[in-house]
C-alpha cells in the first residue's frame, strides 16, 4: 500500500471531525489539512480556524460556497420539485455534492494522497461523499474513520475528546446530531432515536412553535423567472439573500417543521426532525406556478421525474449522467414557469392564495360555471362515449 503523507479532512468542528484530526495523525503518521465549506452554517463557522489548528491540522481551508450552492444545487432541486418520500426536502443531501466537489479540488491542489470524511458507517452521507470522490478523482484514497476506529458510540467519542483535551460543544445530556446549512437544519440522535418521543421545544432554531407564532397571518409574494425564485415581496434579491430572508419570515410563523421516519439507503429506518422554512414556502409556490404554466401531460410526467430526481440526490448520485439528463428535461419544462405566487403564512401553515403568470394556460372563459360561448357542453357526451368504450365492454363482460 502506498504510504499516505497528506490527508484532506472534511471538517465541521463538530464532535466527529473534532477528534478525527488527532486520530488520523496518530493512525497514519501524516499531515492533515482541514477543509470546511460554508454552505450557510452561520455561527457554526465561528472559531473554526483556531480550533482546527489547535487540534493538529497543518492548515485549514474555509470556502464560501453559498451562492453556488443556492443557484446551482438548491434551485436545480427546486425546479425539479424533488422531495424524498413525500416529505423530506433534502437539506442535508443536496449540500453533500458541492461540499465533496470542492473537497476533491483542494485535495488535488494540495497533492494529497487521500480524502477523509466524518460520516458514520450507518448513514447516507458516507455514500454521498464517496460517490462524488469516485466520480471526480478516483485515484484518491478514501478514509472513513467511523469504519476503522474502535470508537462505537457518541459516548466513546466524548470520552476520547476529554482524554485528549479536545474542546467539543456536545454533551452526554444533549447528544443531538445537528446539521445546518442555508436550506435547513436537521436533528437526529439522543431522545429522538425513540420515534414516539416528541422533540423538546428548545431544540428548534429556525422556527417559532406554531402556538407562539403571530396571531395574524403574514402574506408573502414570490417572483419566479424560468422556475427560479428571483424576488420576495416585489424586491429582487440574490439567491442567498432571498432564502435567508424567507427563512426568517416563514420561521417566525412556525412554517417548515417536519418530523419523519425515513428509509436510509443502507436499509435502516431513521427518525429525523427538520426545519426548512424557506424551502417549504418556495416549494409550495413553485408547484402552484407550475399548475398554471405547464400543460397536463408535461405536469404529470414531471411528477414522475421529481420522484427519481429526489432519489438520486438522496442516494448521492448527483454526478451521474442520469441527473444531468434529467436536468435537460427539467430546464425545458421551466422555460415558461415565470410569474408571481402569493402565500399566507399562519401558525405553521403555508397556504397558496394566489398565482399569476404571463404564460398562464388557465382560462377563466373555459373554467367558468357561468354561461360561456367557448365550450359546447354537448361535446362532452361523445368524448365520454369514446373514452369509456373499453370500460363499457368490460362492464358487459362482468
């Protein structure tokens, strides 16, 4: 086996990666370069450089990927309408390919022999990171400490950190595993491992509880161009600012919480609690705009594509040809998805109350229940006779 002289570690400063710098140096007797991607973690990046260097990293890269993340990854997912198992808005999943892509670029720049990540052997993230590594730089060795070391639990990790005087924020009394980015926050572990336990209110960061949300509804208007959100309440904003502002508005109204048990790729059922305020509003708005701008056949087929697109993201297959091919289809469907959607946010509810587009296929003249001169209702009889001919034949056979 080729000797490993340098490893680039995906570093968040959380429990796992905090102890991994020392563990990797001891195990492989090599240099460890830390890399942290800013995809919207907010205060989690504070003090990261000092912490990484203090715990043994030779250097650290902190890369601001937020605008690229929002425009090239989040909005691509939004245009596709991708939701995993009808509920999960893929906040963690969609961040992994951009993080791993930059990880590879830094490893090649540093002439490293290997890349390392902090994902566990039970989760989905190991697959998402490693499929990207294999796609973009198959020559790099991949090191996954969770599959190598003899630490078996979060408690073992906490004890390891204490023995080696490595500063950590997690405690045995509140051992949540939390992942935050521009799109969402996820919570797993601790009392959440029992799917019958209700999350404690002090756990939530982005959202107010519906009970404490304002007693009056808040209205928002989202403007779209070719399927991408470009304005909030009539004001043009960058992708990042729009998501951040909408997170704030929707979060104050208790919008965006979900509590689900999902099917991991590795075959384990996992309970996760998620906060995705802006994502909840944008998805509802985008779907509403598509209902008036897409024809029936395209709309129905795109629903099938959305399910597949979500599976590809969840399973870490972003850099696969099929995802790129589906993007071509999705982008074509979005050419006329331009317009404005109005929504009412109230105590955890996100309700579409209006939609308009210069490319709308909706016709009040056709849809009206009043008298019209466009549609001859007598024509329906022949249509039904032909459409139901097969069923009439089966009915006679019965």
